């Protein structure tokens, strides 16, 4: 999400600090979520590698949304 203080990764919840010229805000969408999401490079790899298995996502806002909407008790 983009806040007044900068971009926050929707996957891990940390600010995206493009201090490294290779780092950037990556935009993506998820079926069932009506807004555009953003993540930094490391979390982009996590999203791409998890496929459709949301339980492989790192703990953070996106995983929490899936847990809340599937009734999972995963920690």
C-alpha cells in the first residue's frame, strides 16, 4: 500500500526503501482483492514461488487476509 510516508509491502508489512537502485515497488493483483497490491523485490519472489499455496507466503498482511478468510489456524 502507498502511504503518506512511502510504500509499504503488502506481503511482509515493511516499508519499501529503494536505497539500492535495483530495489523497486512491484505492483501486483490477487484474485478476490479489489485493489492493486505492492511489494519489494524479495517478497515478489515469495509471491511468485508460492503459486496458489498461500500458506507458503511469509507472515504479513497478505497471508493474514488469507488466514482470516479461510478459517485457518496456522501460526
